[in-house]
C-alpha cells in the first residue's frame, strides 16, 4: 500500500449575518473601507465550508478519518455555533474581531484544530459568495 498522503473533504453550508466595521473608526471611514458590508443593520451570506484533512490512510480501517465523525464535529463545533446567527452579536469569538471571511476561516480552523489529532493536516476553505472564498492555512 502507498505511503503517499491523501486528502478527504467534508462540505457543509451555513447562513449567517454580519457587519464589517471598526467601532473606533468614524462612520465615514467604515463606509469607505467596508462599503455595503458596513450596513448598521447587518447583512447575510450563504456560506459554503469545505473542511479538508490530509494524512496517511489507516491500514486497518482504510480511513484517513471517519467522515461521519468529521460531520458530527463540524455540526457541533461550527454549524450549531454559526448557522442562522448574527456573527457580531451571537458568536463570542467575534465580540472584538471583525467577522471578515478571513477571520471566520481562522476561527473555524482554531475550533476544529482542537478536535483533530495533530498528525492530520487541516485546511479550511470558506466561500462567502460563489466567487469569493478564502483558504486557511494558505497553500
């Protein structure tokens, strides 16, 4: 059997609202920097999340990682926390962190990294729109 590494992925979806702004900035500077994303009444996205795990296949199970277990971990740690929430108001990690796609991806990574053994590499791909997405850690 090959000792090459393999990547398995789980795709999930969640909906969330947010507002991009810096409270210490003026309204004008927030508007100039964040545009429509600075709406004081918030705005929402239909996020697509891809969680990728890379490592070696277990010769006994044939799995790198049990995808049912990964699904359960994502649901408990991410979807239950983010789905149909206002990220600024409902998610403690964003009480003082601007909920940009970049920051959301890092928070998701940090939450999942605690649950997945260190020998398995973790990568988060977060689609904020069909055309705009971030990958963390970077390639």
